[in-house]
C-alpha cells in the first residue's frame, strides 16, 4: 500500500524516457518515410562521389591522428614508468 508513490514515480520516468527517444525527435521524423504499416525507410542525403571521397578521407585522417596520439601517449607513459622503476630500484 505504501509503494503507490514509487509506482507512480516509475510510470512518470517511463513516460519521460519514451518522450526523449531519438525516434520521437523532429529531426529524426523528417528523414523517415512510412510506406507500409510495419516498415519504415530512412531517406539518406544524396552526395556526389567527390564529396563522399572527401568525407571518407576526413574520417580516415581523424582516425590516423587519434591512433598516433594514442601511440605517442603510450610511449611517453611507458618511458616515465621505466624511468620511475629504475629510480626506485637504485
């Protein structure tokens, strides 16, 4: 009997979460086309092959930079740990 407040709170949270779903947002709804009762189709932007190559190259260059940063950070941390261990063991 005393759990009615908890149940009401749970129902309120479920409604709030349902309202915040990506599929309920305006920008998402604009890109969906419903042709049948159970199927939805997403419309993608049409871009030229040159633009697609440029986008792919940007993504690849960002990935390369991220890998390079990770590699440099790993080397720096490793060197610091090795120097620290040598200093401690003396």
